[in-house]
C-alpha cells in the first residue's frame, strides 16, 4: 500500500471539531509543516492534545482551538510562548490542564482501549479539582487507596514528524528522544507522519535501526515528505532549534505583526517557499543541535 | 573554610547543593543556573552517586559546565528519554530542585497561571510534571526573589504541586510519599520541619534579619530562639563552582548586580 500524500491531502482528511494529537515535545520534532497547512485551511474548532510548543501557539494565534488538552506550552529557551499566553489569558479556548505524565497515561489508555488508567498523580492538586470530568476510583484490592482514573484521550488523528519513512508507513525516529509519539499513534484513528525524507524500505529496516521505529506501519494512515518539516523546532539529527526564528515568531503578537508573520511564513504556496523564506536549506542545516 | 569573598549566587548554589546530601543514588534534577550548578556541586563534593542528565535524553557520567560545550562531548552513562524519566520518577528515586512562581504555607506550588483560572492575569507554563513529581519523590525549592508575591498568603492560585494541606487529600490524609525538602531563597534557608509541617526558618544569609524574612513571607514562619547565619561556601566549593561547573559565570546574571553573599 502506498501511503504517500501531501500536507494538503492530510488536512483535507481532517474535519472541524476533531481531536488531534500533535507529536514532539515543546521545541523538538514538531510536525510544523502540517500545522502550517492547518493554518492555511478553513479547518476549525479543534481539540488539540500536545506537549506544547509553537504548534499550539500558531493554532491559538490563528483561532483554530476550541480546547487544549496539555501539561504545558513552552519554547524551552524562551520559556513563554506569547501566542499561547495571550490566547490563554483572554480565555480564547477551553483547557484540560494535566500533569505531563497524566497526558501520557490518557494516551496509553486510549491505545489500550481501556476507559482509564489508575494513578496517584493529580491527587492533592488542582489538575483534578479544575477538571470535573476526571473521576477518582478506589482500589479494589486490600490497600483500598483512592486513585485518579485518568480517562483515555482518544484522538481522531495524530500528526507526527519522524526522521525517515517509507511509502508503506514504516518510520524511524533518529533523534535522541522519541517522546510519546508512539502512544499518540496508537491512541489515534488516523495517523499522519511527516518525515525529513521518504526512503526505500531497505534503508529503513536493517537490524540496527529497527529499534528506532516508533510503531509498525499498520498504525500509519499517510506519509508526507517534508524536508526540515519540524522547523523552527529541532529535527535532530540534521538541524537544531531556530532560536532566531522563534524570537521573531514570539514577538509577532500585535494584530499587525501577526498578520505580517503569517504573510511571510504561513500563507505561502509551497513548503519550498517556506524554506526559502526562513533562509533556505543551507541555513537551516547549519543550525547547531541544542545544548540544554 | 572560606578565605575568599563570595557572591550571593555562590552562597545559594552551596546551600542548594545541600538538598542532595545523604539522598543516595537518586536522579538530581535542577532546573535553571543555580539549581543545576548546585546538583553538579553536590555530585562532585559529597554525593558521587547522584544521577544527572544532560537536560535532553542522556545520563551523564560527569557534571558538565554550563553554556556551550567547547572541549568535548561529556561522558554518557545511559539513556534517559522522557518516557524513562516518568518511569523513574514514579518509582520515587529522584529529588528535584524547582523554581515555582508561587509557594504557600503548605508547600503547594504554582507554575501555571496567576489570577483567575478562566482568564488569568498571567499564563505561565501549565502544571508540567509538578503533580506527579510532588506525589512521587522529594522536591526542594529555590526562590531567587523572596517576597510575598512568591510566598503567598492563603493558597497558591493553581495548585500544581501537592503539599501538606490535609483538605486537598482524600480522607484528609497526606500521603507518606510526599516530601518537600528545603527552600533556599535570596534571604535564607527554610523547610517544613516545624509541627504539622509548618514552615520554619533554618538560617538567614549574612546581613539578613529574621524580621526581613518574615516581612517578605505571606504566612507566619516558625523562628528559633537564635537563628543561625547561613555558612559561607568553602574554598573547595568555590573552586568547583568557578573553575569546573560555571566557568563562564552565568550565575553572575541570576541576581541583579551580582551582590556579595555577605551583605553585612
């Protein structure tokens, strides 16, 4: 089965009101080319699950969010994403604010097809008190302890960015941390994987690299080739976080500045035009890997 | 023994390092210049068993200097992606030193929003891993700006990190896994060691008065008959901080004007 498609094909398969998981973590390996494609589309009313970075900020700035399910939104080196911040302060979308680990457990529950997973995480805090939809359960065993029943976070679609994939949906993540992309994939009805490069199966699947596969190809609905598709977040190995670009993005908070940012970097005819606008492939390639 | 003058940042680093004394083979997580330098100092001076990460996905066999790495890649001793970090931390073998925006008398901490929850005055990060950290392992606190804005009266605006507040817990029982260590601030060192986990003042930094600390804290603190003065970092500690852990002096940017540690 050939699952190759374009970013526009992916967004055409999404619907208003869907719950969408976005892979990566903060400023690392975010499927930004797919997110910008959503910004160019009429898609709206989205519920987004994310370990949030500029993916959330862009969607918030464009008014695409109905609800955000999250543990944080951060640009790491620049701790606060101003687009998320302004929209959150204006009450522009609903929030289900969770512990980072609870997000993982919710995705895992969906992947396991159970209604919830029990955990003590969240007890004693406002992530339970502020989320009346989250219930507590009592252990049926001798301890009889009270636990949080973290509900399954079922996704209509997941958008992920990996290092390489083949046309059948086999994929590898060669960056140091695979994050929770595997769980997002399994929690989702449809899984769209953007990659730096589509390569032959023989190149993906040797014995050394098979361990870098987040999930088997049957999880994957579509594969999109987007070189530097995580920019301005990191796509290690290959390129680091484009801090200069993130600063420019983070400063574009007035309506005029945001409109100018959109015109310059989002509302473009193609991904190649985007790469040219941010300084070209050579420039992105020269961004060093981040040091934390 | 101390023969050299030292800065407030260096005093705080030495005091922050103390949170890992006697903690054994746990993951030391310190976020920010002072906590991270402090973790390295603890590892090099009195707890060689600490685990430390590079802040990305690897465990390091040696502390690294802050800032860009010039000489060589640090020696790696293991893999610690986020999924494994959660596996580790839920098991309890971690002591984190964190920098919350608000702290209350129960040790409850906030890094999410200040003000009304629906339309906050300031949206910050979100609860991050604070709920899970607080119920799973020890947490200590570094506050560079000890004031009533941080140490609030009443409860913090959004309880991200659980604390010793019975009303927040099922059946009013604070779990035994909850452990809040020390609070190191620009004014002194405190902990939750008084009766019923009330906040107590362990020491004041040289030149700071007990009254100053109480004034800058939005809830009553328990004060001893004679409050000790925070000891100076030793010459050995200063050498490790200056030459090994932070040779580019990033710590000099933490406090405005990089004041001396002894303000007498």
